[in-house]
């Protein structure tokens, strides 16, 4: 419907306008990172669904998070790889709006699941005796379904409003995906309502999840400090610190990008920042959240042992 009101049928994503040798290097680098991200997350999903020792709320959420991360990176990285390898920077207008929707739908869901995971760790450490009842199978499913539905619905209005804007040209975006700010600048109509609604959604989701996650870990750390056993404190801190590292990087970059006085403002450095939360962090997540975990390592060794007959 929106394409009937726009003269722009295709959009050019400038991406990384670099020398051919540099683009080839970046292609190989991002291809390796993307392949490792997908492979590691698929491994986590396979272990969580096949090993009974991992049938726990924490790994249930981690499995869902890994499934999300695969799609989150797939929305942006393959298109970027095509640009780097072939120089084809063109994307259809409908494709651009679709990419915009799925990036922010999956990104919002990522915030909600990270918040749920922080809450899960808070309950497990601060209320261990009540934990089985507070986080049973039914509640886990309700929380994860709510996270996906909230992510899906929260960005629907901003995406619908974006699709109804009139784009008269130029049709170039100085980015490697259809982000909000550069896409909004292409419109030749008043976009103040789009900015207000998008900013309201972004501030509510990002800051709301950040505050909830922050206090979950704060109470968790206070509880850990009161554990009499030094071994218990060390074990709890090792898990908590790795989780905080990922959460800190993710929320730090996202807050810098989208919690601004005027969301339409952007700069070339945004592309570099976007690489962190859309490419690098999804690679770090499975390594920090799961593959360094002792239970996950034991499950992996057990699974490989069955395959090799040992």
C-alpha cells in the first residue's frame, strides 16, 4: 500500500565504501563471524533440547535466546555479505521496511529475554528454596511467549507508520542495514510523529529492561556477598560476571544508538557501533552464556561421547 505513494522503489545501502581488497577482507571476517555465531547457537539449541541434564529454566531461556540470535544476525549480515562480495547495494523499498521491522522486533525481544534471564538468576540465587515453584515449566513458557509477543507488537506501530511515509528521494542510506534514523531522513514529509512514537517505544523497552536487569543483578550481587562459603561466592560470581559483561556491552551500545534527545540524528560512527550489537555481541553471547558453563561442557562431552561410542 505504501509503495503506491512513493516514488522510491529501491533503496541503496552504501554500507562500507572501501577499496576492493578491504571489502574482501571484511567479507571473509564477517562470514567467519556469522558462521561461528550460527554454528555455536545451533549447538546450544541441540544440547538444550537433547540433554536431560539441561532441562532447567536457565537453559530453556538460553535455548530461546540462541534461536533468537540466529535470526537476529541473519536479518542483517547476509545482506551485508552480498554487498561486500558483489557490490550490489540495492534493496527494494518493501525489503527495507521488512528488514527495519524484523531488526527491531528481534532486538526488542532480545531485551525482554535478557531481562527474563536476569530475573531467573535473581530467583535462583536469592530465593533458592522457592525457585522451583517461582520458575516452573508453565511460568517459563508464559514468560518466553510474552517476550516474543511483546517484541512483535511493540515495533508494529512504528514500522507501519514508517511504511506510510512518502519517500521522494534521494534513495541512499549511509548504513549497512535499514536503521531508523537514516531511513527517516529519506522521507520528504513531516516525521515528527514517527520520531515521538519510535522514541517512546525505544525508551520504554531499553530503559525499562535495563533498570529491571540492573536491579536484578544488584540484588543478586548483594546476596552473593553474603554467602559464607568462599567457594560458593566464587562460583556464583563467575557466572554473574560473564553475564554482566554481555549485558553491559549490549545495553551500552543500544543506549548510545537509540536513547537520544532526537532519534533522527545520526553520524558515520553509528555504523561502527552497530557492528558491535548486531554482529559481535551475538557471537559473544553463546560463548559467555553457555559454552563456558560447566553443565553445558559436561552435556557436550556426553553428547560427543555417544556419537563417538566412548
